[in-house]
C-alpha cells in the first residue's frame, strides 16, 4: 500500500510543476507526512523540485535539509533554484557544501554556477568551474559550453570567450549572437562584424536577435556600406517595420554613419514605435546639429502621449547643446523635476553645463554646478573646462581644472586643456607650470586622429603624419580642391 501511495503521490507532484500548483503541492506534502512515507528520496526530490519551480525556496530548503540521502538531482535542483531566484551567494554556498562532502559534479551542476559567477562578479569561480569542465570532460555538452561562453563574455573577458567559442563543436545562433553583442558592447566592432560574416559562411540562421548588435557595431565603426548590406538582409528576410528593436537600431546606425535622410525614412516607415524610437531619432537630429528638429519631434512625441524618461531628456538637452539653444535647453532642464518628476542626473547636469559653456555663460554654468545636491563628477567639470577652452576663460578654467586634478590626477587631457587656455592668453608662466606637472607625473596625451573605413579596413590620419603610403596623392588632391577657392580670392582682390 505504501509503495502504491508513494508512486501515486510522486506522479501527482510531477504533474504539478507550474507556479499555479502551490496549494496542490502542499496537499501532497501533507499526505506524505500523514501516511509516514518519509524518508523517501524520490518523494523528497519531487517535493524539492515542485517547491523550487513555484519559487518557495524556504520550503524547498526545509525538504532538502531533511533528506538523509541527498542524490545528485537534489543538489542540482537546490543550486539551480537559488540561481534562478538571483540568490547567487546561497547557490555558491550549497556548492561549497557539496564539494566538502567529496561529491563529483555532473554536467547539470556546473551551468548554474557559471551564471552565479556572473551574478556575484567572481571571475575566479568561473575559472574554477572551467577547470572542472576540462578535468571531467564536460566541454562537449552544448549547455555547458554555452554557459561557459556566457560567463567569460558577460565579464568582458573577450579573449577567453573567443577561445571557448572557437573550441565549441556546435555553435547555435544564440552563441553567435552572444559573441556579436559582447564584441559590440566592449568596443570590438570589427570583431562583431567578422562574427556576422562567420555566421553567414557557416550558414547559421540569422534571427531578429542578431541584427541590433550588428547594426550597433556598424554605427560605432562608421561602416555605412556594411550597415546598408545588413539593412538589405533585414528587408529580404524580415518585416523590420514590425520589430521596434531592429527599427531603432537602424535609425541609430544611419544617424551615426551620417545618413540622416535614411534615419528619417526608417523612422517614418516604422509601424511599431516606442519611447526608444522617439529618443533615438531625437538624438540623431541632435548629433547632426539640428536642434530645432529635435525640439519639434520632442513636442510631437509628448502630444502623441509618450512621456520622456531620463534618457530622452538627456538626448534633447544634448541636441540643444550642439545647436546652442540656450533658452530652450534651460527650459527643459528646469522641467525635469517640475514637470516630469525626475531628479536631474549627472548626464543632465553635464549637458546643461556644456550648453552654457559653449555659448559663453560660464558663470551661470558654474553656479548650476555648485548648486548640485551631490558632488559633481568628472564629466560635469570636464564640460565646464571644455567651455572655458572655447571661451578662453582663465579664472573659471583654473577652478574646473584644479577640481579635475584632484579627482583624476593622471588624466593628461585636463592639464593640456588648461595649458591651451594659458597659451591663448599669452600666460607663459602658467604654460611652463602645467608642462612641468605633466613631466613630473610622466603623463603624455594620446594624439587625436580622424579616420575612414574603406573595404573593411580602418585608416587613421594623425596631424603632421607623413608616413602614409598615399600621402603625396592626398596632399595633391587637397591642393586641387582648395585651388579654385584660392583663385576666387585672388580675383576678388583684383
């Protein structure tokens, strides 16, 4: 009889694994206790599983602690359930107890631990689990390889992630998408685009999750040709107008690649727009110096019924800054708290200080900065210092620079900015003093450059660099371009 009851109750528990089955699971538990069916490893494991699936970790832990013989399945359930509920430290504690008992993990034990290592930011744990994968020969399991890859990629260890990825015997679209998105996130845009080429060569199905990351890489790299190529693939294979994430990525890519008309076209043809769509288009107008268009779109967005979030407000403030729209920018900045209920963020303060600084209102910018409830960050003081460089203001420039020297003493750009202000005013003693500080700190600023992407190769141009293979042709063409202007000037003089 007890065997039949155990079998029946086990069947009932396994059929009650949804979140809505809590009361039925508790009834089964009560019957198990009333009939004196414990200890029973099968029933206890079933109870453990159903409580874990329902998110009742306290009940699950009570069942687990009461098990006289804990099987591998029960340990795996406890570790995984803690991870699923973001209790990463508790999951690691269970695994440590597991190890102290001299047990050997299987290929179901390790994947949740990789997620736990990401959750607590413990790269050492991730590497320890990787060593176990190699030692126990679990690297051929797809789920193990995928979680190992995610562990390295999420922690920014892209060289290790690259090695794991190349060693994977089976790479599904999720693995490719993970590599593309993390390459793009860490600024390795060419690697992200190369990953896309790899997907195509290996005939891996490209899905809607792939495109936003690839388009982000195209935009960051300024690769308009590749961006248009990806757009073509989207049009051929997807109804992108129905996918807001892809549409938003297209707008952003075209804006960053300098093709504002294309960005506008995508925006106008999208059928599913959200707040991110409006914010992205506002940002595109702003980066192209079209502040009035940004303001018009911002007003239209509000009239339709979208309320701006802090990111939207940062975008519209940046647009005002790039176009020198002081009154409109100040109006929006003052409305952040009064109309929209947000406390102005660091980004908002940096934008308004940048706007005022660009337009010569340095005293007002300093007053806003000093009125902040929290301490101003490097981005805000940096915006003020940049404004002082533009306006050649020594007094406020020294205030901003000295604060930056305290916050980030080894940033050469701040010293060079102050030195530039002194040079424009002929203050040679100040120039000598700042240069002496640079020497004492052994600092050197990386030279600035412009660049262009041709046929997948990024070419950099530094000021005064005469080592480029086609340098003489570049100068000759530049001279020919400027020649008509020189002729016109001469004719006007005559």
